[in-house]
C-alpha cells in the first residue's frame, strides 16, 4: 500500500530508493561503461526527482585534478535515465540529446550532490535535467540536460540490476 | 622545417600525430577518468582536424550492448580538447559546454571514426565539434559539440603526457 | 536605502523592476530584432531571478497556431540577458551558446510565465537558464539555456533603453 | 521524371528549389513569427542540404548593431525545418531541441550563407544542423542544431505555403 507521509513523499519511495541504491552499488562490479556510475549513492527518490551524492575521488578526475567533464556527462546520462526509470518501468529508452554546462571546478575530496529532475514524460519522449552542487557550500558546479526517446517496441527491461542504462 | 606534401597536409603533422598517438596510448594506464579514452587511435591530425578510430568493446557499452552515451560524451570531451591542443600549446583550457546528439546505436565489434573539428579559436574561447561515423558504412551515429574556455592565467601544461584534458 | 522585506526581496528591486518594465515596453517601437520581445511584461526581479509574463498572440505563432520555436529562443536570449544585466551593469555581453528544449505546444490566448535564473556570474562568463510555464496550470512548456561571455574591453552600455541585448 | 545531372544533383531539385524560394518569399507578408524568415533567399536544395543567403539589415540586429542571437536561432529553426521538409512531405513536425553556438559577430551589410544539413531522418526523429558563414570571407559565424520530432498522427501539411514551420 502506498500512503503519503508528512513531506508529501510516498511511503513506498523508500522501497524504490532501496532498489536504486542496489542498482548503483552493483554498477561498480560491471565491466561495461556503467561502472563509471559506481560511486554514486542515491539518497532520495520520487517520481519527479532523484537525489544522489558522490565523493570526488582519483578515478573521477581530469589531469588538472578536478572532476572530469566526461565523468560529469556520464553521471548526467546515468542518473537522469534512472530518474525517468522510476516511472517508465516497462519500456526501453535511448538517449537523444545530452548537454552539460560546466560552471565551477570540483576538487578531489569534495562531495557533490546531484539532483536529477524529470521535467516531462510524454508519449515518445522524456525531458530531464540535473544540477550538480558542491555539498560544502551548495554552489552550482554544473548543469546537465538529457532528452530521452521512449522506445515503443522494445521488450521490457529489468530495472533491478541496472539494465535500463 | 615544415613543407607541404601532395595532400595539402603539413609534413610535420606526422610529428604531431606521433605525439598524439603517444598521448592516447598512455591514457590506458592512467588511474584518472582519462583512462576512458585509452582505446582511441588517432590516424590524422592538422590544425583544423583530428581524426581517430575506436573499436567498440565491452568496456564502452551500456546495458543494451551498444555504445554508452557517457562514453560518446567522454570521447567528445577528450578528442576535441586534444584537437584544440594542437594549436593552444601554452595555456590551460576548461570545458564550458558539452553536447551530444545520438542518432544511431553502435554495436560491439563496430569501429567508429571520430572526426573532431576546430571551428574557431578566439582570444578566450575555442569552438569545436565532432562527428561519430560507423566505419563499415560511413553512417553518422552521433554528433558532439565542445565549447572550451582558454584560461589566461594558468601556467603552461605538458601536452606530451595528456596533461591538457 | 536598500532593506529586506518579508519575502527576502530587496526593497529597491522595485526600482530595478520599474526600469526593466520600461526597457521591455520600449522594445515594441524598435526597428531591430529586439522588437520581438515587446510583448513581455516583467513582474519580478532580483539579482538571481527575472520573472516575466507574455500573452500568446498572433505575432508569436508558427503555422500550426502555436508558439513559434524561434520566438521561444528569442525570449530566452533577451530575458536571460536582461536578468544578467541586473548585476552586470558596466560591461558588454555576447551570447556564446543558446539552447531550448520544447516540451509542450502553447496556444494563442495562453499566458506563459518565463522565469530566468542567473546561475553563475564568473569573471568572463555568465550562465543562465529559464523556464517557460503555462500560467493556467503551471506546466513546463519549454526550458532554455543561455551562456554569455562578458566582454572585458567594451565601453559601458546604457541599460535604461535596452542597449544590452 | 527525375534524372541525375553532372553535379550529382537531381534535376527536379530545381522544381523543389522554386517551391522553397516561393515559400520564403511569402513569409514576409505573414503576421505570424515566420515573418522573421522573410529575408532568406534559398539558392540550392537537395534531400541532404538547403543553402540560403541573407543580407543583414536593420531588422535583424541587436542593440550593438550586429546580427541578433534570436534572429540566428529563428533562422536555424525555420531553415532546418524546411530542409527536412524536402523529404518529410506528409507529416507534421515539432521542435524538440534547438541550440546555437555564436562564434563571430556579423555586421549590417554583410551577407551570410546558411547551409542546413539533414543529418538523419529516423522513424520518429529528424536530426539537422546548420552553418552560418560570412560570405565575404567564408568564416563560420555561428552553428545551429535542430532536433525535430515527426508527429505520427497529424494530418498532412501544405508545404507550398510554408505551413510546415
């Protein structure tokens, strides 16, 4: 049963969150490119929003010792797709457009908070974006956008082990 | 001395190409995120263009078994930055904007040809884009764009070992 | 004197708002492309945010009778630039990157609320975005992004009559 | 009958070009936002490419006396949609994503050459981009991108009088 708690958050979002935590934890052991999302820790989920944290470590850096642009883009891809997957359970998805604006360099040891927003789910298309904030001061470090096509004819995908991205 | 050969390509681009091949070969051994560019093989370089190839392998895939959107974004970032680095030798650079349009899924075993174009080098800004084509039939599979700020006050960077991205 | 009212809004923002209302009202009489912002009515301004409304009329439409994509892009350009202009008073600005995602068609007779956000003002660069919402139901109809270069060497511009965009 | 001439261009492209010239000429008299494409002169068309020219005049400018970012975005929207319309004759289209990078200011009296490329026509989606070049020296002044959804259920549109954008 799904009931509303005081924060307007569905009770069974904690079930959804547990699933998503599980999915991200598993990424680390993968051989494919999704392994690059393996340090992400989901902390809140609803149909509209997925909030995660990540501690910046050596494997996320560019040669200047700050968070790599490709890592930020990869997190945008994976986290927004998973946010959309809270609603789109039985269909495949394919990226149409990914874009990232880089505003502030993030250093090793910083924790970033990533908030993915599901802006609109249409019949054929999902619009999402996400904010990257430095947890220590809340400053916006990057902003991503991910527009995704819903694949009408594909068989259902198994969300529980990260098959959707 | 730099002389022109029959293809209108500067002779000493072969020196530049050798350097770039060396840079990309080294990426594989890195601990940082640039390791994700380690399967890229540069095949041509000029001041305006850097052409590379990459054989799609397990480490580049999403869960559907096709080239991961984050891998494509990462390649856009790294290869266009290196293309700009052919001209910008003594300054730091920082990504401002990265964007990718995804047109066709690419399968494991396919080889993609990535052509990075240096569109404009201004005083503070470099505009680049790149095409991803499936080598077997020349079809466009993705198109990337990378707008980069030139950092005026940073010390020079060591290009020879991939310090520019 | 600038004091804080109950909403955390600076009192003298009403002075700034009056200026901006004046600027937009004047656009209608211009011969240049800024005339296309002439139906915009600013309703709130702070250093971080400029909120406007526009009633969709015949001059804003495409051939399908809905808000034209070029009109939305033009509003993104003009309104976010003006939002940045609240802070950047003595320098020229130039667009680097404009992007719009279109989510929902807007019909003639609808009023849209446009909220421009100043995300970051750096030394050389301003990052902004904006939301377009249908006022009747609050639904997001489009989302824009505008990345602007601050021109270091240009003479000051006269904000009072819309000289900044 | 459609036959190939020496340039690899279909003979009946001249018929198509005449139609497109007619469409753009008509835009000037429209009340809707498409009037802002009314100074565009198409000069070449094929299924992959639509090339146009436009003399920069007072109505296209920003307050700095150079081509307005919103005008460039509007041209990107209209010209790429028309380029896609050469192939997609019997279906509606809707913008999903529009993006423009601005590289060089263009002055009044300059002529720009705009080349729209149809990159991919899929089942549900069209990918296009376009280059803006200053005709006097061929320099790239801006680059646009327009991703368009094909509307499956809409009735056919009348291309001959610009009903497609």
